[in-house]
């Protein structure tokens, strides 16, 4: 059971990394713009994935960083939608 949970949290972390890098690549190659809701959604979900893994490992620095990352993404999504 513990090993399965470790695999799930590790997978969430890797998914988070992939989503944040994907968002950055899509922005850099002008596929998405910085005011596109999908750019911020990818960052938000990616941040959540990294937080899941960081908290499971009791690694608080990436958790705090990504909590702020998520807050920025939520603020940006609200600005874009409203």
C-alpha cells in the first residue's frame, strides 16, 4: 500500500513538471499567449501535481513555491475570464 501511494504521488509530481514545461513551451513558441486561460490552467494543475509529491516527501520548499505558483495562476485565470 505504501509503495503504491509513493508511485501515485511521484506520478503526480512528474505530471506537474510536464504540464508546467508544456505551458512554458507553448508560450515560448507562440502557440498560447500569456493571456490564454489554458496557459494558466496548465500551470495551476502542474503546480498541484508538484505540491502533492513535495508534501508526500516532506519537501516543503517546492510545496511553498508551487502554492504561490498556483495563486498566481488562479489570479490570472480570474483576470482572463472576467
